């Protein structure tokens, strides 16, 4: 039985932050004009871009890392003679060969030096340029996009998961749903519940949203025989499958998160599990979208990178410059975008981190500009305050 106290408590939990916790995922959706589709995947926990896209052609890599990121001779998959793909993303190699996978190394938000997951994720999802902006700007860049996009139906935006996504916070309305929640109610029971909550505005609104979302058909990933699929990537495949279903309809923008990237120790094991989830999410999107995959851009973004040097626990600590993954039939793939700064001692940021050479917000902004014809001044002033988009990197086909 769903009690009022439990329901309100569960709704309140959507506002809690889980930072790098591996069990939490969430999702948001919005309708928009046109046929182009955008999926933003937030990688919570600070993905080590140097391990995912390994610059094995830089001779300094083996000096700084004895166990991690050692290139094709250690099982990684060569991309271009300089960078190699982590073997746990091997399932994405067909996308690379088809020109549907690319990446940008040495990217970051303007967040510097404090290296807090919570603050870094807030700045990534808020899309702000300074700590002061983050304090003053309480909404997320996706919500500001909805407010500035003509023809968008923001009442159809969703936040799905066990925590709130700041990227969707703001005046544009959104609905919330927690995965694996069961809300079975007969028609008579629904009428009774509506009568009970009628005089309670808070519960009436939350309860009606629950009914609306359940009636919209959110479900789990299942086998053909009707049994739920198991395995560690089941939940992320469920999120990706539902995303594809929405994107095949009126939805044009979707965002969800994949956690579990905080690899202070035993990084090979930790990042391997996270990469399996990311690979399955992207491949599930591709399979579920069908022909619409050709009009889809996927951006996978993390709050910051990790230290260039591995630590004594077989892991890496919080850093600065990271990497961004792009996928989809709408991108110009099989390419490395941006400028590689190198990892020699004199090239490092604060003598420990990969030096950022590009603001990660610029890639998101150019995606919005090219996919949805958003004016540059709106993107630089309102959606991403104080951003200089620079030249178009041209990663969209």
C-alpha cells in the first residue's frame, strides 16, 4: 500500500544529491521542434578520460602510469595511432568505424581546484561560468534552454530517477518518477485516492503526477518471454530503452546520469563496470532509435577529470581536465576534437592534472546551435552564462 507519508518522503528524496554513488541514475525529457535529437549523459564521479581514451602515443604516459592506460599492447583498441579506446568500450568500436563515435580530450567546466563532486556536478549541470554564478543561478542549463526555445512543450519534461537533476531545475515544469517503483491502482481506488487528496494541494499535485507518469507506460527492460533481464547493466538499459521510446515520439531532448566513476582505488575494476554501463546505454539507444539514430547526437559529460599520475592504490584522484564522448548518427565521428595539451611535466595543470584546453560547455552550446538553431547570443548569455563559444568545432554532420 502506498501511504501518504511514504509517497511524500520518496518525493522529497528526489532533491537529495548522491554525487558519485554508483546506484543512482536519473533522467529528464523535453519536446522540441524539428527532427533532431539530443541525449546528454551525465557521468557522475569524475571519469578518467586518460584511461577511457588513452594517449599511448605520448611517451610520458608510461612514466606517469605503471598500471593504467598503457595502450594497445595492454588490450586497448587503437583509434588513430595515438589514442586507444579502453577495452571495456570495445562494443562501441563499430560506431567508431562507422563514423558515429568521437571524443574531445582535455575539456572541463570552469570549475577549478576545489575538486568536490557535488560542486563540480552542480556547475556542470547549471552550466555556469563562476562559483558566484552557481550561487545566483539556481536553475539548470537544460531548463533555461526550454525557457528560450520557441515551440517547446516544457510541461512534458521528466526527471526520472532517485535524485534530482539540477540540469532540469528551474521554472519550466517537470515531472518526477523513481525507477522500480510499483504503483498499481484500480480505477475505483484511483477515484478514492483523488477524493482523499483533493484538499491537500501538495499531495494532490504529486499524486496526480504519479498517475500521469505510470499511465504514460514507463516500464522495465524485458526479454522476449516477458522475464526481466538481469545483470549489472539492466537498469541503465531500462533508462536507455525508455529514452529511445520517448525520442521516437515527440521528445527531442533527453538526459540521464550514469554513476560509479569515482576510481580512487582499483580503477581497472571500478571503471570497467562503469564503462560497461555506458556502452550498453549507447548501444541500447542506437538499437531502440532505429532510423532516428541518424538524427541523434549523444554527449557524455563528467564533472572533472582525474590526476595524470596513478596513486598507490591502483587508482587516480580528483583532477581537472577530462574527456567528453560524442556518439550518434548525426556526428562526424572517428575523430578527435579539440587540442591535446600533452602530459609532460611542464604541460600539467597544478603539476598534477591534465590541462584543460576547451570549455566543455562550448561543445554542448554548439550542439544546441546546430541541432535546434538556437541563437548564439542566447546560448552565451542565458543558457550558458559568460560562455565564449569560440569557433564551431564542427562535430555535427
